[in-house]
């Protein structure tokens, strides 16, 4: 998908707070569907309302959710911090800040956020599993395991603790225990996708693809409308080289949840593998229409257009990606490369290449693009 020095796998992190709450600010209700589907509108509504009621913590939290859906994580984090300042025990905002710390790999902040969550709601497993992650990442596996056990013991009907303890057992190569814990999670919540993904992962790791396939079919029979399960089934089918059935399952996943962007992305990849490039283009275009804030689809479609020689269309797609997220390093890299290859403004291309290099300093593609920009500017020593 990515000729000429561009990465062929694009996966932007998306913050997904686990707890979304309805908020009424000045009698204006912004529900979860609207925040997810039309975050720009939600931001406008909430900012207008908060001018009159600036100290509404739930409004600040929801504004952070809207900004996160727009890809503006800095503004989202700022709003969530303000929400916690206004109401220190607002669990949803604490959870969101913990997610930000996890994305950044800031395990000290994650530990602090998790402790606040535990103090707010000691009966919830969420704080314990997050503190466990922080402790394990900071070199305290015993403390992390103790927290995972607390998550299970303190909320025995909640699948989260079982699933996270199972994942920990898997890293310890205690696969039998991990399998049993994943099954216990699914007994408590048949739609717990994380548990089924972990369980199937165990089977795939052991090269038991038939067992993995049978287990996903069984869970779909119990939860037939779970879009994530049909996506997971497609992934197993791809491992078995059954692309036709995989494509059918991905279409089913999208039918059940038109916001399942991972299903759209994989559908395009499967269609390309089957030689149906036009279908893949249509799938990515449909994904963009469904969620124009997801940068991944612009990048994948752009790379596909490049492979067909339609570099002008690819250039437009990368520009649209940068309209959504102005400092996105892959979009910056790809656009810079096209401009350098096709007589674009070298100063603009150099600036974009520098953005890409700062964002992805360990990726050789960004080094190559920046070197090419320096070369065309005559800065040969820097290019070398």
C-alpha cells in the first residue's frame, strides 16, 4: 500500500473513555451519540453553554470527550483536568486522565490517577487494573498482581478484573490459568470483546486456529449482534487464508456497527488482497463519509491512490488528513514526499518533513523524506 518511502500500516491511537455520561448544561443535552458522531457540533454547543456556566464539571468532562473525538488530545486533557479540579471525585474524568497517561506512557501520572479512582470508588475494578498496569510498568510486578487480584475479589461479577488478570497470566506463560480466567470473564459478560480477543489470541499463539475459529463461532451464537466479534472472526479467517468468508464477516461487522472503523480498514485490506481495488476504494470512501474525523482512512486511501498512480488525489487526501489533525506525522510525511516528487513548494515540504520527523523520530521513512527535502534545498550535509 505504501510505495516510495511511506509506512504501509497506519493506526492512530484513539482515546476511548469507558464512562460517558449525559450532561445537561443550561438545559442543552449532549448525549453520547452526538458527541461521537458530530464532535464539532458538540464542542460548539458545550463551549457556548460553558460561557454561562463555566464551573460545570460534567460539562467540562463532556467537552473533553468531544475534543478527544476530534483528535485534539491536548484540549481534551485540559478540560478533564479542569473537571477534576471542579469535582475531584468525578470518576469519568479521572478515568479519562488515566487513559491519557496510559497513551503517553506516563506511568507515574497513571499511578496517581488510578489511586484517585480507587479513593472515589473502591468497589470498581477500574482503578485497580490501571494501578496494576502502572506498577508492572514501573518494575513492581508483585504489586501489580496484587491489584489485579483485588479487582477480581472486589467485583466478582465484573469481567474486567478477570480479563486483565488473564492477560497477566498469559505474559507469565501460565496459559491454562489465562484461558480459565478469560472464560470466567465471558461467563459474566458475553459481550466482553476484550476477553474473547485475549482467549482467541491464546489459541492463535499456540497455533490452534481451528479451536480459535470454533470459539469465536460459539460466542457469536451467544451474542450474534456484537460487531467486534464478527471483526475478530474475520481476523481468524484471514489467518486461515479464507479471504472470501473474512470479507463477508467484515461486511456483517459494519452492518451491525457503522462506526466500526477497524472493520472498514480491514475490509479494504482484504479486498485489496483479493484483487478488488475498486471495492477497497469504495470501502475507504464509505468509512470517510461515516467518520470524517478518523485520519487512518485518508492515509490508507491516499496510499492506495498512489499505488494506482493517482498522486494528485493522494495529495488531496493527505491534505484533508492534516485538516483533521494538523500535526499528524504520517500525513505530513506522505504529503511532503509527494510535493518533493512532483514539483511542489520545497519550503512547505521541508516544514512538513520536519513535523513528520519530530513526530516519528525512530521511523526510517521520515528520515528519508527529510533527507530528500534537504537535498532539494541544497543542504547536502544535513541530507547526508
